[in-house]
């Protein structure tokens, strides 16, 4: 086991150019933005990366590129969730080559209702690609939204699963139960866009894995919390919340709109379907960014084609 992972681990988005092709350079610009923010590590690819709208070759190429920049500078968790075990193994092995410390793996839909099959899947993965495994328990329809009893059973029978990312609501009570019922668990991360971060931290979560657009604020919040300044942590949370609520609706488009407003990226192209921000949404977003102390800029290119 490589040790306990902890802190702020944003999930990097995949940046596309205006034609919808992967823009590796701009994706690495987002990585640099998170490194400048002082994050403890990064995750790629995940739900916030539009991973299910990337080809396997695109994912493998981006993992290699991100690893080449992250190596020696921060901790990388490779997202290895996929439609088949073979692809998951390929992604985890690519993570090993890129210097990843762990693999984040969603519970596969093909094993829905098959608890022993899930145990066998994580055990087989660990044997084929020796990395610590972070089980991502996302709610349906993204994941399986396993109950605590099922998660504890997997943890007991598949020791390669050392960490959990708990995103099935109510996240807080589930984190408390997991930490009580699975004492060998190295740590639980919160997710769900950071919308429950204070509750998660106060219940013993070791960190958070939100999207990347407010990485600096997440770092400041977690630092304040661990310094014992809960009031300051709550203040950051309150100022972030309107943006996090918008993010729960607009998902990838909100992340990319903020990154463009902050001058990190140019193209906001997304492959994943979903609603687009209108002019009123953008004005509201600029106002809330200003409350966080971020000056929103007009992006040079604002392609939001999905």
C-alpha cells in the first residue's frame, strides 16, 4: 500500500478545441492551474473529464501527458473506470507507467447485483495492475450507488481497495458508517462536486475530489479546516455554494465557463450532452466569482457546442 491519500484532489476536465478535438496543451494548462493552487493531487480521467465521451486511445494519451507533467510535482490518481475489465486494466497500467499512486474505479454497471462479481473484479484488477484502488461509489445512473453493507463486504474481501470516494447521498452519514464499520479503510473522500464538503470533513473524510474550477478555494477551505478555523472554512463554503449549485445543473459546461472566465482555457467545447448557460447565467456566475475574489474575464473563444 502506497499510504493514505488525503487533501484536495480535483478531477481534471478534458479540454477540446472549437472543433471538438482533444486539446492536450490546454488540458495541461488546467493541470498547471491546479498545481499553482496548491492541490495535494489530481485525478484523471473521471466523470468531470467526460471520460465516457473519450476513446480509449484519447484517455491513454492524456494519462501519459498528464503523468509527464505531474510526476515529481503532485500525486496522480488514474481514473480506470471503463465498460470492460480489459480496458480498466489497460487504463490502470497506463497510470502505473505515468507514475500514478492509485486507480479510481467506478463500480461497473455490468456487475449490478453481483456482489461477489464486484469482489472478483477488484481482486483481478489489483493482480493485473498492482495499484491501490479507490472505489468510486457514485449514485445511479453514473454508478451503482452501493449501500454501506455492500461496500463493507467488498472492503473485507478485496483488500486492494484501500480508499473510497463516497458520492451517494446522504454522503455524510454514509461516511460515518463506513469509518465505523470498516476500520481498515485508509480513507474516504467526498465528491459530489464539493457540495457537502464541510459535513464530509467534520465526519472524518480525508479529503475531497471536486471539479477543478475552484481548486484554489477548495485548498483554502481544507487548510482552514485543518488549522481549526472552522468559521473561515464555512465562509469559503458559503461563498462557493452558489457556483457549486450551478455546477450541479450545468456540470462540464459550468466548469469550463469558469475556467474560461479565469483565463485558464479558451474553448468551452463539451462532448457530453446537457444544458448550456445563457447570458443571464453567465452574468450571475461572474457576480459569484467576484464574491470569491476572482476577476472574471471575457474568454477569447467561448465555444459551448456539445
